[in-house]
C-alpha cells in the first residue's frame, strides 16, 4: 500500500506524544509535520525524552505547516480552538479530531456544555462520530472524524449493543467511571499536582461533566428515544487507565448469559474489544499501553439488574489509539496497523 503523510497538531501534549509512539512503527505512515506553538523550534526529544533517537521533524507553529503534501491531520488541540483551524484546512486533507469540538451533533448543545458558540456549524454537519467498532462504514467515507471522549468510549462500547438488541432498559443506567490523571492533560493545574492526587480519590464534575451528553447522544441514537444516564467520573492516583462500572436493568425475560452472548456476537470481529471470561473482573493493568478494551458481565444481587465493567487505556483506546484505528479505516489500511502492541505488565 502507499505511504501517507501525517501531521500532528498539538504534538506537545499527552495525546500528541502517544500518536508519535504509535505512528512511528506504522507501516504506511510518515510523520511529516508536528506543531506546538509554545515549543516551536524544539525537537520532540527535548519535550519528551522517551521519544529521543527517532527520525522526526522539529516542532513548528501551525501556520508554518505546508499542507500541500499532508494526507491526514491529527488535531490534538484543546476544545474551543479546533473549529476554525479545521475549517481552514485544504479539502484534500482528512482529519481525525481528538478534541471535543465535533463530537456533539447539536451545536446548541455544544454551546450549552462548552460555554461558547460553535464556530463551524456547517463543518459539524459532515463530522462522523468515530466510535470505531460501531461506525466503521461511516468512518471509511469520512473526511472529518470526531474521535470520542475517553469516558464515552468505555461507557458506549458495553451499552450500545445491549440497547440495540433490547436486552436492557433505558431507565436507571448508572455509570461510575475512574480515570488516570493523564485524562486532565499536560498543562499544569492545581487539581492534578502530585500532592493533590496521590493517596486519594475524588469525584469531579458531579452531575455536570461534559462527557455526560456525549454518552447520552450515542445511547439515545441507538434506543430511538431520549436516554438519560447518571454519570460520575473520579480521578485516581495513577497515570493511565479508565475503569467504568455500569449498572443496568434487564428487559423482562433477559438473563446475564443473554448479555454476554449479545456482546460476544457484537464484537466477534472486533480486534480490540473482548468480553472476558465469566467471573473475571477486568482491571486497568490488563490494558495498560494498549488499544484493547475489556468488558466483564456480572449479575447484580438485586433481581433484574446487571453490572458491566469496562476497562481501557485512556490515552490509547480512549484517545490516540482509537484515532489511529479510525485513520486506518479511513485510508483502507488493516485496522490493527500500528496498534498491535500488547499491554504492559506489571
């Protein structure tokens, strides 16, 4: 297959560094440009020493990139800064946007949750939500893919097939999620200082987290009606990983075995999503550094209820890995290209 040229915009953050780690071994991708305005002129090895020794272009400002030779742009900018930039790119450049700017289909909903008017509403209409395993056909044809949030990936992958097959009700879905600190980004903040995070766990964005409406959008689209969930994220004293514990009610006559069978069938051809053996509880250490997502299915002691446990690496399957997976589908590459790293343990 031909080799394509990629640009990573916002390469000095965690997702940018992870894209470099994954793409440097991709058989069909050359990293042709990387931007980081505050660190323009620096080598990637100076920003991330673990990426030293690689043949990489220096970091430049966004307006210094020659887009004429670029096939795909990975956009790793903060939300609110992406819309006008993506709208300015040449039509021949395909885009995987890792920000939240194109995930919500309703631009009014975006303004409500992100506190600013959407600046590219026409472009939003063509954006495809890139939950890879469930949107392959649309992703293959897309010019702009909105990479899902890390929490929504861990919530929707277990729930959507069960809602689609009417195995669970749309009522009383509770999603309790816990994330490593990389999910907050690399910019220094008081709440992510070592002394604030170490030896502690705390809930945040309680009842107000922006990933709530993103989750509900996918579930409502599947169910054909509005689905409201209770979603609470927590920050854990670890670098990587998300574990979502999800509580659901079964439809009448549905068993735990039915849930397991439905998920097994839904992901039988999915290289990165696996339903674990009965009785096994997935842990973040089982997926660290990989693009895998593991799902456990358990009976609740409350009659008619079930518990789903889903784990992923928030920087890989929850961000950069899924972005590469989406790019592979967009360009007709093997879906696993550049993503075959097994989890790191211990």
